[in-house]
């Protein structure tokens, strides 16, 4: 099985990678997190401090936040109070955030939280794990899976 580092290094070139995150910043995030963070997510940060590009599954685009912004965004978006047991780590670039279900434990499913106004609505499952999400980085979503809302301008 490929490591997260291998997946990042060998992923399709259609997404923007960042330099690895600083180990001190990763450690600070680990200490602050309300529950243990998935090893695959932490390994991703060690390989690329965030990133952005096409995603081979709905919603078709991802933007992973740099480690130095993750904690503040979780606080600003009231993730810990509105979605206990979840941890936000990025968005689809259009105002909907990606969250890890930390309370579920391994393999830590990834969902998207569509937001309407100031309230949060139902979670939409995006991937069964962070690793499964990374496997879709840089992959263009098949045309047959693009929804009508994704093609409207």
C-alpha cells in the first residue's frame, strides 16, 4: 500500500501542492485538537501544507487549509460547538467545508458541510477516509458524475 507521501508525490499534476508544514505547527495542532487526528491527515501535512485542485468525486474541487490556519478556522466557524466530534480541514472553494469525523474513529470518514446562512445543514459523505480523499486529488471528475449545479455558471 502506498504511503500518503507517495500519493502526494505521484498524484496527478492537476493540483497545487505546498511545501511541507513545519513540524512545530503540526505538533501544536495535534495538541489542540479535541480528539486524535488521523495519521494520514498528519502525514499529508508533512508532505504538503495544504493544496488545491480538482477532485475526482463530488464536489469536484478541494482546497486543504494550511496547518497554521486550521485551528482558527475551526474556532471561527464554530465547528467544535456546532459539530461536536468533527474537525474541519478545508473547503470545496465555494463556502462548504470538509470535515473529518474524529469521533467515529478509524478510518475517519470525510464529509462536506454545506452551509446556508449562518446555520449548518446535513453532512454529505465525500470519502470513507482521508486517504481515499487524497487518492482523488488532481483527478478530474468523470463528466457523467458532474451534477447540474456543478455545470451552471
